């Protein structure tokens, strides 16, 4: 087990290292080089020269790369030029992270809570109306772009029926205490229930929109996996032994069918990160995704560097955790 | 599902890879004597309503895109209803005689823009998928045919590419463009498709290297190049075609997402569905239909390709033959 985790950690380091090389090469290829990327276009010659010397741009490439790595490890990526001008790029990431964590967590929770039972039900009643309906829904779900789902939800629930807030993370004028930066959690921790409720209302539409991506996939994988497992000999054996339907469902069918589903959930985190860029833009939800959208459009390179590296690290890390969870569920993997 | 104990299970991203690998072996075996895979697949497709609906939708949009500039009632850059645009009271002119769907916020005929917009969306989707296919085919064939360290090297590159969320990678590539144009979209979308096709083809090639027909060709003294191009590649194309059809849907949605964020063609005069959808955002209260129409088009086209791809997969998968 430990060897397994260590090997996977090494693999992850390799991916991150290759990615850092790509980011480094990319910065070098920019017009004006990394100096313009860090300071923006309009800067005095003195400041440019000072930064060039500080960055060691007069030294050979490998030395430059090592220096770049050193700064990256220290979280020093320069100063934001467009997203929050003047603010440290890494700080921008840290400030925005809780919002996106909160949003993605709720979206994933919704997708799992809806997707797994529905997938199971569809498989058990294969060919029924429930099954066909759910399959069609998931096919359409894949074809609808997430930014349009977001737009639709916003139009009906916020604009037309006025049930939920249109945008933002919390109503203006609400005096809430900040602890973690995750507004719902903050409200619960400080027992400011009105603040928690207000933040949750702001979260509902964006997370519903974001949940459609993982939901469609989780549903389809669960359905396929349950169908596969139902055909297995051990399920027939369990039935023949006279085990109750509940025991067969929990211990034999669901537990085995969950294996591919767990992996899928990890993979969907990548889709969530990209989906967050679009969803947060529609709802003006000030998270990492919204910052990324601005950084992409306005070419805020310091912020882009941090966010892209961070997104890749988070994605790889989550998948590592998923694989560990996988090893726990499936003992066969640990032994090899 | 593949065997859950297969060793690939362990690597991260394994399910996505497994799915690709699983596709790689579909459609390569012809068990039934006498009936070729393609003929039997075509026989099944012709009677499959799902395929017919998907193909019908696709054909309709392709024809519309082809004739759009000639049937569109207005020039897409003309602003016939500009004098009806009142920023305060009437930001988006509604339908009237000669303007079926009204105009957009700049007084341009919405119906004409929707019609002509299909061109850019379809062209970007198709060309990007073709480029991705070509890149992936080259890498996958080289890796699968040569093997050894070349295979390892190519596959490590592919793994790194698959370890970045694909749409995020497309955003990054698109934002790098110094002079953004329609080609920015094509390149960004093509790049994220390369690793998928490469992995798919390599798996399929590897599966065939040990197969009887390749062994037979080799013992007959057929040159290695001919084995790869005449015997291995044609037999690997089934899953590649399936993936390409499904990729078209994803490419169109991803391209729309890029345009939506403003990373696409900066020339706002030429219509594109994703960009129209993005521009409609501020008018959500006054004119939600500005978003509904282009979104509807994207959804229907993407659904057309998805239905076609899914039914092709079913038809080409010998396991599902009844």
C-alpha cells in the first residue's frame, strides 16, 4: 500500500515537473518575455532592468529554469496585472479558492446523490420507462453546454420567478464573519444562520448547473457497471444461497459496481474545474474559475501561471486520493 | 466494462484511459463468417432510428451551413434595424416583417446570423477534429507500430496531456495566441483531441501486433511498412471513426465555450453560436431569446453527432451483435 502511494506520488511529481517546464517555456516565448508578463506592458526601463537582473535572465537557460522553480515553490509568481491589479498572484489564488471549493463540493455532492441511485434504478429496471427516460436525459445532458444550463437556470429561477439570487456569493450589506472563506461553512461555524442560509441560496443555482456535467457521467457509468455486475456468477450464487435482496444489493451488487464509479468521480473533478470557469462567469461568482476566465481574456500571465499549475496539481492530487480509495475498496489492487 | 483487475486500472485517469482502450478493441474482430463488419454494421444502422435521427439532424445542418450565405435574407454585417435599438427602453428589437426573429443588440438580423453562424461552428468542429485525428493517428501509429522506447516516450507525453483537464488545456492554448483568429479555436480544440486518438490507435495497433493475420502477413514476407498500412491500420479504423463522431459533438461544444469566454475569433462581425450566446448574457432580462436560439442550435447539432456516434459504436461493437 505504501509503495503504491509512493510510486503514484513520484508519478505526480513527474507530471508537475513537466508542466512547470511547459509553463517556463511558455513564459519565455511571450512577447517581451517574463518581465512583461510579470509587470505588464507599461513599465519604466529601470524597473524592467531591475527585475531582469533579479530574475537572472542574463544567466544560461537551465539556471533560469531552476530559479523559476525556486520561485514557484515559494509561491512567488509575480503580481496580478488585470484580475486584481497590484495584488500578489498567489494571494489571488488563495483568496478565490474557498469559493470554488465550496461550489465544486456541492456540485459533486448533488451529482453523486442523484447519479448513483438513479443509475442503479435504471439498471435494475432495464428497458423500463424510468431507464429510457434517464438515459435520454443523460444524453441530452452531455449535449447541453454547461454555460447554457447556467443561463437557463439563472433566467427561470432568478430573473423570471425571482426565487433565488441572480449572481454573487452573498447579499451585499450582509455583515458576516469570515473564518474559512467558504461562506456557508463560516455561517455555520459562527452560528450566523442567516448568513449561512443566504450564502447557500447563492450557491444553489451555480452548483446545480455545474452538477450536470458529473451527473450525466456518473449516472451512465453506474448504470453500465450495475448491469455488468448483475450478470456475474457471484450474484447468481448469492441469490441461490437464499440471501435477502437487501444483502445482495449492498454487499454484492453495489460494492462491486462502485469500483469504476469511484474512478469516474475523480476524473470528473477535471471537468468541474473547467466547468467552474464557465459557470462562475455566468453567475459572477467570485471564485477561481471567474479569475481564470478574466485572466485568460485579459492575459494576466502571473495569475494564469498560478491557476493553471494549481488546477493541474489539484486534479492529479484528487485522482491520487481516488486511487487510494480505490485500493481500499478493492483489495486486489493492493496486493499487486 | 473491462476486467476490473486489469493493470491499467491502477494509473490515475485510468477510467478515461480504460474507456479509450476499451474502444480500441471494439470493432476489430469479425467473428461472423461471410458478413463483413462494415456491411453488417450498415445493415444494423439502416434500421436504427437513433442513427437515422442523428444522421438526419447532422445532414440538415450541413446542408443549411453550405447554402446559408445564399438563403440568408440579410447580410450578417448589415444593421437594418439599428434605428430601432434604444439602449434604455428597447435594447433588442423584436420580430417584425422581414425579420423573422428580430435583431440583436446592434440591429443585425438575428435569423440570418444564426443561419450563417452554423458555418463557423461546423467548420471549426470538423476541421479541429480532423487535425486532432491526424495528429493522434500519426502519434498512435508510430507508437503502436514501432513500440519500445518510442512507444514509452509518446505515451508519457500523452499521459501528461491527459493529466490536464482538457477544456482547461484548450482555454490555455487559445489564450496564448498572439493574433487570435478562427484558427485559434481550431488549434486549441485539435490539441486536446490528439492524446485521445493517439491512445486509442496505439491500443488497437498493439492488440493487432500479436494477431494471426499480422503474423500470417509477416511470415509471408510482407514488408513492415505494408503490414502497418495495409493490415493493421485499416483494421483499427472502426473505433477511430466512432470516437471521431463523438469528438465532433464535444468539439462543437468546446468551441462554443471558448467563444463564449471571448477566446475565439475576435472579429465580432462574423457570427458564431458560442459568441452570440456570450454576447446575449447582459440582456437576460430583456431578451433571453438572444441566448435561447444559438444555444438551441448548439444543443441540436451536438445531439445529432452524439446520437450518430453512440449508434455507430453499438453497430461496430461485435459484442453487442444479436
